[in-house]
C-alpha cells in the first residue's frame, strides 16, 4: 500500500478532523442526537456527541447478500425493521423481492432483536422524534448501510437529518445529499477502494466490542 493513500493514522485522528468540519458552535444551539451506523463508527459517534453535549446511540443493522454470493450486498435491514434495497442489483441478478423480505425477517427475529435487547438491557430505543439527528460512519462507499439508517431516521419524524463521515465516495454524495439536510466529510474520493487503504491503523470492531465500550462510558 502506498503511503500516499493514507489519510488518517487511526479513528481518533479521523474523528478529530471530522469534528473540525462540523459547525459545532452553531449545532450546540439546538438539541441533537448522534447515531452510529456501524460498530466501527461507534466511538466516532461517541466523541462527536461529547463535543455537542448530546445523546448518542447506534442503529444496529445487518447486510443481506445475494444468493450464493456472500460478497454482493443487495440490501440492509435495521433493528427498526426498515429494509433498504439496492434495486439495480436485484434486477441485474433477477433476485426475487420475496427472498429479501424473507431474509430480513429472519435477521430481525433471530439476530437484531436479540442484539438490541442485549445492547440496551431490554430498554426501548432512544426517541428521535422532533430532534436533529446526525448519523455517523467511518466511511461511506456504496452507501447501502447509510441509506438504510437514513430511512429509519426519516420514519421517526425527526426535525432534521445530517450525515458525517471522514471518507466518502463521490458516487454516494448525490444520493445522500438529496435526502438529508447537511452532509459533512473530510475526504471525497472519485475512485474508492476499501476503507482499510485510507487508515494506517484500523482494527475491526464487532458487537461484543461495542458492548465493552458502552459499559466503559
């Protein structure tokens, strides 16, 4: 890997640079909730929420893959039972829509519901209604996960929706910008590879890791 591809030493540095892109003083004048859209961005959301003196949480979600192809993401389901589908892919591969909804129901019932209960100790989700919501991820490439989270937030009757990420692919900007109030990022890339190419140090976080982080709050 060429060192010229590296934009951040680690998530801490990426978070610091992302915070510099946010109008923190103006945002502090209103009530916000910061949401992580992935395990890996949970600490980023936590640090931004600290800057804003706001609540923060995570929207738990899982990807749905094409039949017989575990690398092809065709949809995302969130813990609120919202499903976002990559329409072009399912048409290209002639995937039955019933397959996606069958998979999403199973993922919700046997995975996301249990994770939500464990993460929140059986308590309900935080209420987003009437609040300004900032959704955070460590990167946005195809944007399926972020679009699923945006769909979930829109359905909660919020005041506004903004998105923040250290790195974003140019191809994702138009779609996200069209349905949010503000989009903040540090680096925009026309030719996106994988997020690991742009961080010098980037340990992968799993569900058990964010449970430990939450307990350490």
